[in-house]
C-alpha cells in the first residue's frame, strides 16, 4: 500500500497530469454530465484524495469535465458543502452513516438525519486486530480482553460494534483501555498495553506490530455464519463479509475474512437530478481503464464491485438506472434499497416530530443526543 509520502506525490503527479494533458475524448458530451463539479474529499495525502484525483483526471480526459477537489480533515467540513450545495459530490466515509442516522455531531437541532444518496463506493476492509500472543482470532475470543478504545473516534467505534455483536457480545464484555488517538491505540498493541483494537489492515503502524515479537492476528468473521452476520448487520446495516488480501499480516496466499464496508462513497443530496447522477455514475464507470492503475487500490472501483450494496445510505435512482442497464442490479439489491429508504424515511419523520419538542424543552448537547437516541431506537424498532 502507498505510504503517506507516496500518496502525496501521486496526488501531485495526477494534478500535474490533469493540467498537462488535454481531454482524449472531446465528443464529450455525455448528456447530463456537468461540465464542472466540486468534490468534497478527505485531506491531501489520504487514500480518498488520491482516488478522487485519479478519477477526476480520467473524467477530464474522457469527457472534458472539470473537477475541483475541496479537501477537509473533518466530517462536518466534508458534508456541509454538499448540504449547502457548494460541492456537488462528497467522497465520504462513515460520517455519511452518522449524517443519515442523526448520530454524534449530527444529533443537533441544525442537523438531524440528512437525506443523502450514494452513486458508487469502493470496498474497504476493517476488523479487530490483535497481538498473536493474545490468542484472539474469532469474535468470541474478545470476551474479557483488553480493547484499545478512543472515545472520540466514532468512525472506528461504530465498526467494532458489529464485530462484538457477531459473537453476541457488547462493549461491557471487553475491558476498555482508553487512548487519545487512533495511532496511539495501535501502538498500545506493540507496547503490550492492550490486546486488540479496531483497525483497517492498511494502517501503517500495523506493519510494526507484524514485525514485533508480539506478532499480529486478525479477528476473522466466517462468511458462512448466517446468524453472526445477521447480528452484525442489525448492529450496523452497512457491513458485509469481505476477503482481504492487502495489509499487515495479509497477502494473496494468506487472506482473512473480515468485515467489508465502503470508503469513499460518492454522495449527493437525494434531490439531485436523476439524469445528472446517471451521467456521473456512467462516466466514472466507463472511464475505469483510465484510472484503474493509479494505485493498488483503484481496481476496487470497478463498477461490478463499487456499484453494489450495502452502503451507508441508499443509492440514488439515477445510479440505479445505470446499474440496471449494466444488468448488475439484482432483486436482492432492490430489496436492500427499499429497506434503506424505509429506514431513512422513518428516522427523518421521527426527527420532524422530535426537533420541535427538543427546542421547546431547551435540549442541547448530550441531553439532546440521549433523548434523540431513545426516539431513534423506537423508530427503528417499529420497522422490525
């Protein structure tokens, strides 16, 4: 996997190429494709920034479209421009789930559950990483173990919950050891201060764990365990089985079945024109050959992988139109879509009833979040 330095260099190189090369297909004119777009993305140097740069360059070369990337290091900083229509698309991670569910910073009176839709999303891997000496290899092995935990790292914590649920466990079944940052939580394994932590396999710090005397192991989630996956998806609906071969302790010869999710997910407001989202989805899918070799992760943008559920939000109808044309939108995909639309609608309706009450009672901060959490749980329980 590229280092941060290599990713920054690649992003710069892609930008230089985009300026130097004219579009190679000027019959450009893919109906409905905007001539200019602004994409809200993660910081320069992130994998998401590099991926967006490569695809933006491809759209310029293939269709003459001009794309400006607007990087931000915060969840709100990426989502607010999309909400306010200062950015046409957001390249988002699990902040999308928090936004559509009204969780964490979005459990606030000026936010609440947002109405967003996805076009495509690259598959990514996540699981609990452990020291080999701990003996942890399955979700059930986590019971009673020291779990490195970062209270403010909501996007990691939300993905640990389904792994615990896979074995019928909760946070109360592990010994939480708090750390101030994601990097510190992973270093704790190397230093012997924790047994396990939630992590993406590509995290650079894990190479040091792999080479250390403590060794590295991944909690594997058996894809054939239907009950385990049902419990995991009840906890968080955007996860799926995923066979990972890239990352610390992993290879094509030594893969692991872990938890799949999507990052980045190309996101738009639900009200965006279906003709536009159809055209953007088609343009990204059909310029694949121009960006697939930009870095080792880019092949996962193949529409056969990136255009399937689950996602953190429902697909946009324009994207589904294109996926149907390709013959890859199945009855199972449509059932998932309908379930997500019902979930979105139920939460938005619950918020519309809750927000005026919260204002009249003067609720804010943690008090508001707790009250909304109870209302949200009731709305979701009514869907079951």
